[in-house]
């Protein structure tokens, strides 16, 4: 049985601009995406009554010697 790994959210410049313009940046960065998200997956976040769509652009594992592995999921916009 796999142990779930917390995924950190990163944003491309266009995704960050969209989130900032709609004042949802903090909510997007705090999204709890599962570690099973794959590149190309569409992510729809309902925030403040609106749906904001992103796409998983990249997955990157951060492996540091003194800390547990951490998955970083980068979201892009527009979702295509």
C-alpha cells in the first residue's frame, strides 16, 4: 500500500496571472491535489462560485538528503 505524498502546487506565469487577476491565488496554491495527478490532467477548481480550469503541466520530485521526498505539481492555464 502506497503512502500518500503531499503535493506542492506551482504555477506557470499564465496560471499565476489568471489566479492573481481573479484574486484566487492563495486558494489555488493551497489546493490539495492527489499525487496521482498526471501531466495533461484537467483540474477544475470551484472558488467563490466560479470554476477555474487548469491543466497539470509538470510533475517534479524534490529529493533532498535531510527531508522526505516532495512532489511538486505545476499547473498551467488555459487548460487545453
